[in-house]
C-alpha cells in the first residue's frame, strides 16, 4: 500500500547484523520486497520481509571480498538465473557475482586497479562498474567488454540509462559524463565538488548528488534544470521513488531527507554521523545504511510502522548521540549565546528545523516534527576530540576516502605534506611510501610511523594478517584477456562457390568471376520466391582497394616533384625506380620489388603533406605485395610505418591524405605480417581512424567502413571479445554519421561477421542498441544487398 500524499515517514524497523558501516543497499528482485546490503565488515547480506511482523529476516550472508565491500546492484533475471544475480564491488579491486541462494561467489571479475565503488546493471546481462582508478568498465557475463576512460579522478557513481547504449558516470573531478556505445558524448559541469550519486528519472532526465551538499536535476541534452539545497554536508546517495519524480537523499549530516515536488518535505536524523546509502523498496518504504552498522527502514504506512516502544528506543538512541560541532551540521555554535530549555516551548516553523539549547552547561540539539507537533531531541553537542577521526572514511584525499589524513610538517619553514592513512594499512609501509612519494629523507621513517601509531591508538580492524593474500587464486581465477574455454575455431566457409561476393576493389564493385552476381537488379526479386542464402557474412578475407591508374599517379608525382623544394626533389632515376615499383606491384609479374625501390618510396611518402598524396597512393598499391607488406609491417620497420600513416589520419589534415592512409591500412590486411601489425596496433589505429568520420566525405566513409570490416574478419578468427567490443562501438559511432549506402553495406557485413557464432558479441551489440540503429536499412530498395544483409544481421539480433 503506497501511502497518501502529505503523510510522514516513521521507523518501521532497525536491523542488526553487520559489524561495521553499511556502505551499499539495493532493492532485491527475489525474495519479493527484500533488499541486499553490503558493509565494511566484508560481507553482503540478503534480507527478506518477515511475514509475521514488520521486520526483515537475514536470508544469508555472502562472503568473497578480502576487504571492505562498498557497493551492490542486482543483475536482472535471465533464462540461466531466473532469480537474477547479485553483484558487489570492493576495496580489494574486485567485483563478486553471487546467486541469490549461495553465500560463495559464482565468479569474480578482476580488472580494476583500485576500489570498485559503484555498480549498475543494464539489459542483456551488462554490468557497469566505477572505480577509484578513474575508469568505468562494461562487463558482460564474466568478461570486461570495454573500459570508459576520460575522467581525471575517482568515479564514485555509475548508471546505465534506459535507452540502449547510454551510460552515465559521476566523478571526483566534479563532472558527470554521458557515454554512448563506449564513447564520451557529453560532459555535465556544475557541481563544485565530488559527484557521489546518480539516479535515473526517465529516458531524458536524471539526478546527481555531490559533496557540495546539492542535488541537481539534468536533461540528457546537457541542461541543468534545477538545483536542490537542504543538506549541510556531503550527500552520499540518492534514490528515486517508483513511478514518480520524488526522491530521497542521505549524507554526512546524519540525515535522511525526503524530497517531494522539488522541496525537502521531511528530514529524519539518525544516531550516526555518516548515512552512507539508501534505497526505495517497491512499496515505497525507504532503507538506509549508516556508519553505526545498523540498517533502518522507514515507512509511510501505518500498518508497517514500528511499535511505540521501538520508536521510543530509536528516539532515546538519537537523544544520546553526540554531535561534533566541527562537522558544521548545525551551523556555527557559540555555546554562550544559546537560550535555555524554555526555547522549546515555541513551535518550529518547518519540518526538520533544528534548535540548540543550553541546559546545565550542556548543549542539546532538537529537531521539529510537523506531524507530531513536537521537538525531538537528536543529540548532545560535544567538543571535538582533536586528532582522532570519529567518523569512518570521512576524509577525502585526491578524491578517495581515508580513515585519516594527517598533515605532516617536516621542518618549520618547509611545506607541509598530506599523509592519507587507513586503519587497515601497515603504518611502516605507509610511512615508507609517504617519504618516497614526497622525496623526503628516509631517516624520518621511525618518526612518521610512530606518529601514525600514536594518532590512531587502538584503532585497528579485525584481522589484517590475510590482507594481501588473494583467496581466489588457483585454477578458477579469472584473468581478463585470456579467452574462455569455448574458443570456437571457425570451420570451413559455407559460402564459397561461384556465386560468392567479393566486395569490390573500387566502390563500383565488379561482379565476381563466374556465376551470377546476386546483387544485380535481376536477382533482387529472388527474396520473395526462394530463400535468400546469406552470402554476406561471416566474411573470411580482407577487402582491399585495388583500383589503379599508374599513368595518372606517375604524371601527378612528376608534376608535384617539379615544384617541390630542393631537399625533397626526386631525381629522374628515382622516378624511374618508382615507376618500376608500380608496374611490379600492379601487374601480377613474377618480379620482386627491390630494397632500392622501397627506400625511394619511403623518401617519397615523407614529402610535405600538401604534395605527398601520389606517393601515398603508390604505397597503398604496393603494400598489397607480400614483399612490401613484409618489409613495412615486420618487427624492424613497423613503428615508423604506423606513425607515418597515423599522422595522415589527423581530421584537420588534407582529406586526400586521410583517404589514402585509410586505404593503405585496409590493404595491409592482405598478408600475415600486415594483419599481425594491424591487430597489435588496433586500439590506436581505430581511435584515430574514427575521427576521420567528421569530414562527411563519402569515399573516406567507405574506407573507414572497410577498415572496420577487415578488423571484423580478423577478430572473427581469434574470438577476442575486447577487440570485438571496440569494433562494435566504432560501427555504432560511424553508423550515426554515414549516409553512403556502400559504406553502410560494409558496416553491416562487419557487424554480421563480428556477431556470427558468438553469443557474447550478440548480447553486447544489443546492449549498445545497434539493432535499433540499423533497422531502417532493412527497407532500402536499391542496392538490394543492403536490405538483404541488414535482414540477416537483424535475424541474429
């Protein structure tokens, strides 16, 4: 029963179980009405509503992390796991995946290099993780598909948006980024401190909360629609009520706040300094977790409200809490100016208003409750106790949380240095690293270590002996990048035979020799009569650019050579040598290009960029010859060769050079040496190549699509899912700008080749929303190959 408007949230129950701070909560799918909590005590716990009374029962306790657990999310049900899965992220840099009925992890995802502090799940089994290592990673089942790089500090919050392929990340660099198919589309600026939480309102809007004590509502398009103020300190988490725009927030000011119609409608104080996390259950009840290790549930429903005794016990606990004035939660306090108890006779003016009074020299804090018409005591204000850090993980240093951040002065007039320290750290090792990092004299080691121990007296965690040992080594350990057991070696090509289409050299693809060309107008009508055979993919061989007019190329080379600066000029002999190279590599003659010819070509391709294009064209044609391919792509030479071609991909450079460099890269795939080099440099080549899409040049788009297709051919053979993820992301990005149907056709063949025989790649393509991007091409009438190929791809998706 959802409660009516204007009613108030009251305690439903308090749940004990965790031994330390509760750092993450998420509503569960199974059992219905339950939730999952994670804690610094290294466990995750699954809670189910208790049928008899108003509480919850701990179903089971899950262990698998060797350090604090900091975040949790539910992966939706699939055929294999009809109750869904639970994902938890920890300070041990790992993500553990659990089934709902087993306390040990099903598997562990390794790959982040620092604490994993945020998780979000999407459709088709995708999982997004955010880490202090400044990256977010997209996982599918048990492997990492892509890494989102761009933030300059820890990523504290991640969310997958309802529209496929869109993801959000919030960071300690104060920005939020929107990613589409793995590429950053937009950066949202406005927060003045670390962004800590994100919540989705609709396909078009989302909320963020931050250490600047504000909540912001944003449009996906980039506009900030509203800023909400109310908290007096860091806001750690934000959660939205089902089916509406109201939300709840929790933070470092000991409070949970309920926001309705854009206003803070209710403030609930808790007897703990840090209220780390909250989630809203399907029935609208709110679950919160805090630094005292207790989970509390609040409800608007009178049937589910706790008994009068439990509420009294909660208020007593609150009244006994001691509030540290240094946190600023209650504003600047001057005890001498405070009124006495009589001040509580005047009613408050709004819910959550605080009032301080002085009674027998003690300062007490009260909060006004509108629904009950009375002041409720929320704690005693005590002097701060100096160096010890009462709250756990309160201090931020370089965007990460520590138990302590000390300021160390090495000598009077020198600078002071910040020394971050966690209770779990070894004081000597920390001292040693601190001295190394700041270039300080190692003779200070004893002094610094002693300083740490003196200032953290008695503060140690349960057991630190097994801190560095990884309980998950051994055979079952997941090593990113190693292929899973099911590496399918593609069998024979089912599409050989006379009618096989070989995408053409020129953009006007010549029909294949022998047999009927399935792409003429004549056969376009077959589709209704006979079932069209998929002759398009998976493609087995690279597509090259073979079209050549040697006379024109040499004519242009000679003409430009005439106007070249002296130091670049080629002699008559050089020109004859290049002419010989061209005829050797363009005609299937038995001659082999010579070292002299290749040296001359290398001089020519290093011409200034305004005259280099005929030389690049000769390179594009000759690199198809096995000798030339081996020469430029082998271990010795390849670095300069790649640097040269990548230089021409600069989107600000000449389009003719971009085009010929892309075509040369495509032609490198003809030989083994070239394929090996292209695959080794894939990341860099693809990242730069994709930038050439912006020129809107049809021929460049075709070359870019062909490069992607050649990568797809190689990736299909080796079953490298990270490579496929990058390729899918590139296809999705280029599809948005390309108009030319030949380029579209080649992208469709690339897409089909990538996802053939690979269920992971199919799931990934779906989660990137590629199917909705290509649907429109299923109805293209001419050329028929676009429509047919598109339909085959859609059948796989």
